[in-house]
C-alpha cells in the first residue's frame, strides 16, 4: 500500500500542512530557541559577533531594580484592571440580556473601543485627560488644574481607566454568550422552588457560567499583563518612568538601551508568568467541566 | 398580581435602558470629543476643548493638512494590502494544515505540530521580538518589506487559526462525504477545496474577523519590521505623526479621526458579523 509509506505521509503532510508549519516554525519556534541562546551572549544589535557571556544577562536582570518595579507595577495594574473589567462586563452583559429593547444596539455600542488599536486609543484618551478633563475640572472649581497624566499615580489611574473602558465591551460579549447558554428553565425551576431573582442568579446562573468567568478572567489577565501599545501612547512611561509597565521595560531594555541579552532574559520572566497563567487556566477550565 | 409583576419589570427595564444609555454615552464620549474638535482651529481647541463650535468657527482645514503630512493614502493602502494578504494566507494555510492533522490522527508529526501550536499560544510576543529582529534583520536582512511582514503575521496567527479549524473539521465535517468523493476518484487536494473548505465558511468568517482586526491594529511587530516611511501602516504613522506634530492639536485630531474612520465605517456595515465572530472566536479560543 502506497498510503503507508513514510514518504507518502510526508509529502501529503507538506502539501497541506507545509506552509503553515514552516511559517510557524520560522517566526515562533526558531526565534524562541534562538532567544534562549541570545540570553547567554552580549549581542549589541549590529555586529555579527555575539560574544558568549554565560549567566551575566541573568545576573543583570536580577539586579535590575527598575525591571522588578515595573513588574510589580504591572501586577497591581493587572489585578485592579481585571477585577474592574469583569465587574463592569458582567453587569453590562446582565443588562443587555435581560430582554430590554435595543439589546443588540447596546452590545454593538459597548464593543466599539475594541475595534481600534491601543496606539490610536491612547492618543485619543491623552487628549481627553490633558484637555477635556482639565477643562471640566477648571470649570467646576474655578482654579488651575494639572492633568492626571502628570503624576505617577494619576498616570496609573489613567491606564487602568482606559483598559477597563476598552476590555469591558469585549468581555461583555463573552459573558453574554455565557448568559445565553444557561437554560432558562433551570432558573425558573429555582424560582418556583422559592428562590428570589438574586438567589437564582447567585446559586444557579453564576455557577453554570463558570466557563465564561474562567475565560474572561484569564483573557483579561493576559491582555493586561502584556499591554504595550496603550502604555506607549498614553503615558510613554512618564512621569519619571513611573508608569513603565513590564512589556515596555523589556522593549526599552532591548531596543532603546541596546542591552539585547538582558532584555531577552527579562522577557523570559514574562514568558514564565504567561505559561503559569496558561496552565492555571487549563486547570480551572478542566475543574469546571467536572463540576458542571 | 400578574399586572403588578409586569409593571415592575417595565420600570426595571426602563431603568436599565436609562443606565445603559448613560454608560454608552460615556463609552463613546472620547470619540465624540475628537469629532467635535476636528472641525476647530488649533487656538479654539486649546481654549475651549468642550465647545461644540469654536470662536473662530467651523473649519475643514485640519483634514487635508493631516492627510498630506501623514501620507494618508499610502499608509492606508499599506494597511489594506498587509491586512488582506495576511488574513487570506492565514485562512488558506491554517485550514489546509488543520485538515491534514484531523484526517490523519495516526501520523505522529501531525500531532506533534498541533501540540506545539497549541502550547505556543502562551508565548508572549516580547519573548520573540529580539530574536526576530536578530535573525531576520541581522542574519538574513529581509526586514523593511511588506512581504516579510505579511508572512510573519501569518506565522504568528496560524496556531490559533489551525486550532479553530481543527475543532470545526473534527466536529462538523463528516468523513463520509470525503470517502464518497474518494471512491469517485477525487484526489485529496480536490476533495479538500471542493467539499471540505466550502463547509468551513463560519469558521473562515470568525478567523477572518479576528485576524483582520488584529493585523489592522497591530503596532509592535510592524514597527520592528517596517522602518521606511513609505511602508508605514496606520498605527505606525499615527505614532510617528503624534511625535512630530504634538503641538498642532488640530492636526492630531484629524489624524486620529482618519486612523479610526475606516474600521468604524466597516463596523457600521458588518457589525452583526463582527460581534458574532469575536464572540465565537473568544469562546472557542
């Protein structure tokens, strides 16, 4: 049988899967391992020489306090954003699935911020914070006001606000799908058994929507942890580098300060964080399947 | 009793509509602010950013100046070419790849490639950007080309797309159809394109929407690949433009509106499909 020959299998696989597999290996797998190699060199970004330096980059990464500060900042930013995004998204989803008029209109409307990339959104909001908010504050108090973006805490607040604004509409769509997948008769049965609306929601609907919660929480966590575009356009890390998040620090370390090896070593820490988040998601997702 | 409940529900619904309307207005307020300021002069924007019309009246001046300085038509064209080509390649290559993997579960390398693709989805781009620049810029010197960017976009997006096509083929396409075609003497290649691929339309739509939006809005990868002005995409051009003209706020408003307009217009027409596509993509991915 010609179909059992290895050469047949390989040629069939390459015919169908070749282009995708080759491109995938070329931009993901190969760079990933080449990146591991780069962490042991002190490449300057220009020359062909990549001197071997052992663990120096890892030592530099560990000693880089600005990096660990940016990671801590990213952690705080992500936790606050994820909590707020999910609360807002859940409430919006509840309201746009309750049977009111114009549900689809509202769903489509809340999603609009997700259509536009972080760079453009960041500049739009920069204008809002620097001009509109200042004008409103000055009109309300009749005194001079500085922009929120000019203080470290204000800048972090702005990043959180814009992230919540952007992601809430997206997560809302996932929660809407969750609400719609819950069998209404279960909720009705609970209410006949004497649950009020709140109790039915808490004990019946929300547990059945477990998969949506797992999905939204992990999706928003990864998005927030890796944010770069918005950080670049809205705050650029200012004031005084006090709003530099982890992804921006890695970028700057590599491409601005030209410490490619150290930047790559620091990026690997981000990879580990992402891998842990991914494994937790699989774990919680699986656990949910059994419970349901 | 019955009447009471429905009045209560009616009041509740009215209340929710009011709340949702207020929240929606707050949601789109930033865009409205851009729209009202784009028709003002620079001086009016600085003194009264919230006024509907400035003291110096209505002006259309900001648009032609921003278009010219941003090189809008070239930049827009680049974005369209890159987004469309990368989306088409992703769909074709991923559907083909998923097909061969699903239909030959005993082939070890197919399973291995699929497992690697799924696992790779947790790799953040930050881990790959330095080696990418090092290999494709330093060693091979193929950066500054739209084709390189298109192929890279495709390479990054095939893993999720293969995963989605894999699920769709496995659950929705019965093997019997292909067996019948095979008995009739149809080659695997023809069977795939004439029988399987047309049945994958819903997944094609989902992948197209998710990837096209991602490619259109991506900044980091294109900014690393495209270093020449005539190759810029909209996000890169916006970023450079802001850096150069940040004092001329009227120009900035026009540039931001131009950057947002194409996708907002598209959303007006394809809104239903986009909302559906994003939802099913997010739930499956």
